C-alpha cells in the first residue's frame, strides 16, 4: 500500500468514530511488517479519560491479530489539520516500534507532514529504561 492509500484508509475509518462531545473525528491506519493494514477511529466517552484514540484502537486490533512489527502509521482528522499522535499514543507505539517508524499526518494538501516516531517522542520509556 502506498502512502496516499494509507492516508485514505485513515480518512475512511473516521466515519465510524464516536465523537458526541468534541465532534473531532480521527482515523489511523497502521501498516504491519506483513503488509496488512489495521485501522482505528476515536471513541469518546463522557468520562474523557476513558476515551480511546484512533491510534491505540488500530494498534490493539493489529496486536489482537498477532502483529507486533509495524512499518508505517497514517493519521488523519476530519479537519485535515495535520493532527499527530498524542503523547500517550506515541508511548504505546514506542512499545512496538523503533524510533524510525514513519508517521504520516494528513493536513489536506498534496504532501502530508512526515515525522519519525523518534522525532515525535524522543527518549521514550522502554524495557531498557525500566531495568
């Protein structure tokens, strides 16, 4: 799947988002090392701390299906504002991905913003830092 298709997958899943409070739809598409793509959308809860973010939903779906290695993530909001994964999602990604994971953020123009996970969250908490 090329980058544009991955962004499109993140856009398409936004329609399934449950966002009665913010009305801010987010979709994420996570590509596995095997070439499969898992998508997630945000699911809000009146107790905001219980809300699920699109990236963590995509990661959970991929892990549930036996995947632990990922090659790329695309994130898109319905506002096409270049949303990046939040700190919590960045840390969850760091559990499974190295700092070179490409993170592509849709801001509605021809060229998306591109980051690596390491640029978005340097010096993560890891197994090594816990020992």
